[in-house]
């Protein structure tokens, strides 16, 4: 999808930049010296403006891999980009690699490239990815104007850089995946959302897709969170490398007697594969039982993106409810389970606690 028509900035987590003719004017491999071409000032300003909004930047360039080595020698420039790809492979393959390295969906990427051919190749093979020409960048920035920026958004680029360090340490670690996760000393803290955390909960509702149970809109989440008998819970995570911030949000409906219903469970894709989603869900189930609930329900709207969430809910023992209850959307299902049975435990490598300020 090219151009800025019907552009939804909430879906874009990373802008991927071409090099020659996009980041700079010249062709790097044709330079007579090892010095890189001078980047366009306007492009650098756009990259920095996006970073301030919590939007990541990467590189996908069909060029000699040695160009990336030269980029590594310019820390002020290299530090702006996460998971850069410089090779002779197709741009679509580079974008797949970037998405995998960052742990985000491919259609959360946007490509800026001066070549109509490269944009067409990506659009054909990755139809969910939007592409823009360099002259469309001002319209890209304009699409983000007026949008609320949470503290987590402003910290997103730094946290993804920390994630690169985690990944590098994991590749060097001499041991199993589980041993590495234990070594990371991950800690999850769950509690009732504070007023300052609500904007982040709304952001998770809008921006998460892989680990999002229902796709509840931020406006609807805000409306329900203010309704009597409803409460938002959040999960924060840390490890030996630093803080992840608020990585999970759940809206809990306690209006039915002896039942906790969760119209929305959403977690950041940054914690996929580390047990945080399961630990958050299991802690909510345990807390529901401690508060006297006998049944736990989650609203699920199946999508192409949230297979991981669907598998998690099934592993937690949730099955389609016989009576979904009032308000269930036609494209959604209500899954439930008894809280009288033995509840699953979080992964052994993840320490889970409740915040002292969590409300009953």
C-alpha cells in the first residue's frame, strides 16, 4: 500500500529507510573513500521526530554489506537504527528479518524508498506493509500530529536498544533458553492501574495485535474503564538489563456475581516468548479466585495476527462459554473456565508479585 491515504499511524511501530537516494543523495558503494555520504538533514530530523513519538527506525538497503560496516563506524548515525539490513537480498526479505529481530508484525513496518520498483516489490510480496516515497515523509509526520505520547512511547527506542543487548547476550549465552531466561532475572509486577498508567493501557489496546484478545478500541476501553464494576489492571516487567515499563493491560468486568470477565487482555509484543503473557493471565485468574469469583472469562476476537493469544487462552484451560452473555459481538467468542480447578502456574524463570497499591 503506497501513499498516505487512509493512513493509520497506530499500526506503524517501525519506519524502515532505504539508504541511497533516500537517507542520502549519493550511492555509498561508489564513494571514492570509506566515508559515508552525508545524510539529508531533513530525513535525520524526521527520524528523530518519530523516535520522540515512540516510532522506531531501521534500514533496508540493497547494497554491499560493507556499507553496514562503515555505518557501524559512525555511532551518532548508527544509533538511530535498530536491526539494520544491508545486503543484496530482496527488500521484502530484509523487512521480514527486521520484523523478526524486533519481535513485531511485518505489517507494523513502513518502508520509505525512492525506488518505485523496490516499493512495488514490497507491496506485492508483503501486501500489509505500507510504502512511501521520500517526498511523502512530511505527510507521514503530519499523520502523527496531535496524538498522545505516553512515557512508555518516549522510552520505546531506548528500550528496543536494550532489547538488542538482550538478544546479543542470549546469542552468546552458553546454556539452554530456559537457563538464559532464569539468568535474566525477570520480574513481573501486577496491580490495579494507576491514573498515570491508563494512557499506556489505551496505547496497548490500539497498538498491539499479536497478543491482543479482542481488539477493543481505546475509546471503548476508556468508556468501560470508567463504568461501575470495571477495573483496569496493568503489568510491569524488569530484568537485569533494565525496565520494560508497562507491558500488559487487562480490563476486568466484575458486574456479574461470582464472575470475572476480561473484555480485553493486551500485551506488548516485546515480551513475546518470555512467559509474561501467561504469567499476567494466570495472576489475574488467581486474584479472581482470591476475591471470591468462581468463573473466569475472556472475550476473544480471532484475527490473523493473534494466534499466539488464542493458543495461550486454550493452554490456560479457557473454552467457549455456553452462554456468552449480553453484549458479545458477532465476530467474537467468550471463553471461560471454572476457578475451582487447579490453576496453572507462571513459568519458573519469571518472578510474579502484586503491587502494594493494587486495589481489591
